[in-house]
């Protein structure tokens, strides 16, 4: 099916919906009369005298070089990009310099993106009260509405620049798959479903299935709800939870150009995988870094027991 954009200028209240299973457009006015028309045969007529509608094929527009909504669209699985080969750095662009707050109150982060309880925490936890409204951060299309392991009741919205935002531990769904949503639209109610200790919103930011550190892309520290930059380049440092501590705010070093990203990749922190027989002292000598520095960067103690396979940050 081809994808179309509709631009509506009207004095009446009008809504436009579409179906992915049928190449028709449904137009509904205040009179609640609904008319379906074939896109290729669509013509403006006198049925809507106060409405001027321009139909434009997105595939013919210069600005739309890629249809992110159609790519790997699957409403049944959480991550439809598992087989896609990822290439770094990742480039993400935003048309909007602000996002809609996902909750209707001050954003208090109770757990950050990073290594937590010996596993990756691929999002941030934002405090809320069960029943609080949860809103979409940008315009987009709902791709996934389901109970997901650990996340509980989950809604995934794909936005028109390719990123997906994940809203988990919900108590109620208020949208369904293939719904078009607007920035700030309520999509669910907060709760404690899944593996949630207390009511909170688990928020993830994905790009082609890769979980990106949300605070690298968005500023949650104030009420401005700002996107850090209209163009962001993402390296592996910001897509690897084991490089960060969920109990501590990461120092954001933003890359806004490809050149900055490539330079950042060259300077990226090494990650050491603990092997049998390793000790902090042995790793310290191997990389010429102090034991106290290793402990500080990894939030461990000198007496901590190292596990085979454990990842350690090594800043030289």
C-alpha cells in the first residue's frame, strides 16, 4: 500500500483516518457522515464546501527520503529489527525542538539507563501514580500494544523520524495498533504491571531496535522538555547499558555531526570482560589504571568479587 499525507485547511471540525488493510481514505465531518474514497481517484468535490484538501504522495516528496513507518512494520513482536545489521554511528534527526512530557507531573527519574542488578536496564524509570495519564512524546503511529515480558502492559509508538518510544508498566491501554497519535496524546494509564516495584513509567528510546540512552537524546532535567539537538549522532557508548550506572546520571557528551561521532568512537572507553583468575590488581596492571579508579568507574568495592563474564569500564 502506498503512504499518503493529507493536509487539511477547514472551517469545520474534520478528522481523517486511514486503514492499513484497505487502500481507502475515511473522512468524517461534524455531521459524523463518513465517506471512503480510493486515493488514486480522489477529487475535491462540493460535499465539503468549506474544506480544501490536498493529497500528496509521500514517495514523490523531496523531504521524505525514507518511509520510516513502513520499514519493518510488525505489530506482533517487540523488536522487528533483530535481523538488521546495525552500522554506527547512528544519525537521528528531529523536526521539533521539544517533546511532550510523557507524564502530567514533574519528571522524577528513579532509575537511569545502565547496568542494574547484573543486567541491562535499557530505559529510565519516571515516578508516577497509578492511573496517571501517559502521553506520546511526538506524533507517530502505534506499532505495538501488548503484554511484554518484564515490561508488563506496553505501548510502542513509532515516530516519523524512525525512533520508537516505549511506555511500559501501564495499567491500561488507551490506543490500539495502527492508531495515528499526536504529540501529547494520551496513550495509556500508568501502573505497576510486569516486574515493577512500585508505580512508575519505564520509558525506552529505540532506533531500529537499538535501545538508546534516553538522556542522551532528551533533557529531562527541566520543564522545557527540550530535544538536545535537532541532529544527533549516536555511538555504541550510548547504546550499551553496561557502560553506564543506573544509579548515577551519565555525563552527556553530545555529538551533533558525523565528524564529532567518529572522533568520539576513537576515544571511547574500553570495556573489559572478566576472565577466570582475574583480579582488580591484575586488570589494573594490564591497563595501567589504578584500582581505586576501576572501583569508582564501576561502582564496586576493592573487596567485590569479580564474576567471569562481568563487564568492567576501563578509563585510561
